[in-house]
């Protein structure tokens, strides 16, 4: 999350994410699933601009950065996570603060790229700064977890292993700069539906071998260790998952996987140049919107 602030406004880059590993351990009594996941923020970002006002309404608007098709389905007004995040902040401090907020969307919606969660984390950070609230990281974390399972990850920034329902964030370092090709097919998936269709792991896979491979720079090995337990469930709900799996299998990538609950799919590449080359190839196959991105560190 990159933050620029002046007296008049706060501007925050809200990155998307990829799940390099996602294991579903069990369903909990509250309906959520216990997870272990390795996530990295990526260079595909939304931009949130926050203009504070001492009182009034939250005036929220958004635009798609040159890609109208991608953000169809974006919730507006009160249902949007940005508005819900700012309202949670206002409630927490008990003040009728106002703001004008504008969001430029680049991260596709319903992709498993975490765009909405990242926007919400950016809104919490922007409100805390722009309204001069001085809330601690722990207080923001609490509010973030109430907004969605992935929101705390984005609040902390950087790669992390997330556990619990996703809200327990353990930062990890030493992954190096990683390069990926990401493809968002023409149809999105609903997180809730994918989890409902998922059978938790009988024999859970952990992410320690993947983490060690990345830290040693053994990318080919890391590519073979990418894992997402939600992939089969997502494949049952959308034919695009299988289609993308087959397309990526034909590409020169080190490994490929669904991200989060989908429907976006990604491949691990050797370098930025390699990612751009693979992206150009995939673009010709009419399987959706294609991005060459970087992540990790
Ligand atoms: O927490 P969030 O609102 O992002 O989750 C969306 C939906 O995904 C939940 O309502 C739940 O159905 C499912 N989910 C889950 N287990 C998790 C995270 C999400 O079952 N750990």
C-alpha cells in the first residue's frame, strides 16, 4: 500500500494479491473455513483518493481505468467495502466525519485478486490519516477483520502467511521479486459459492516447502509447488477454470494456479521480460484480460 498525503487529501495505491498457496483445513461452527495461505501483493493496483471534511456525508464514486468491462458487478454506494470501511471508522470514533472519496479501479472484480478487500484496507488507512484519528495498528486490524477475511492482509502490506479465516497475518520476507502472468476470464466467481462447494483437505498440504524454494530462488521448484484447494470447487462452478488450466499448461510457465476463489488464473515466470512475452502469447487466445505483474519481496 503506497501512501501519499497532503493537507488536502490522501492518495493510496491499493494492490491486488495472488495466493501462491491456499489450503482449506476445515469448516468452522461459524460457517467460515480455517485456512493456511501464502499471499503476495502485486503491481496491479487500484488508486483511492480521500478528501476529508470535518462533518457531512461520505460521497463515494469510482471509475474504471480504461477497462469498463472489468469492473462490471462492482458494488456501489453503501454496499461498497470502501464506504463500509469509512462508516466503521466513523462509528468506532463516534464522530460524524465527512469525506469525498474517488476510486480508480484496475483490479478486476470477482477475480480472487482481493481488489475489494484492498480498497477497504486503503480506506481504513486513508480515513485514519486524513481524519487525523491516530488509531493504532491493532485497532485498525480489528476493524479490518470485521470487514472481510482478506482485509487485514492488505492493511499490513507485503507478503504474508494468513491463517484462521484469513485474518491472522504473519508477514514473511525473502521471497525476492517474483513475476507472473495473470488472466481474468470473462466470467467472475462468488467467493461464498466456491467455499460452499469446496471439500476441506483430508491430508492438508502446508506451504513451508514452497516458502523455502522461493527463498532459495528455486523458481522452477516453487512453480511445481503452487497449490490452491479451492481450484476444484471453482472448476465445478465455472468452465473457465478448466479452460484456463489447459491454456496455462500449454504455456512456458514454471507453474500455474487459481488465485483465491477465482476466477483469475496465474502463472509464475522467470523474469519480467518472460512474463511480458507469455502475456502477449496468452492475449492472442481470447481467454480474457491478461496482465504481466510483479509481486513478492
Ligand atoms: O470474509 P469475506 O467476506 O471475504 O468472505 C466471503 C465469504 O467467503 C464468506 O461469507 C464465506 O462464505 C467464505 N469464506 C469462508 N472461509 C474463509 C473466508 C471466506 O468460508 N476463511
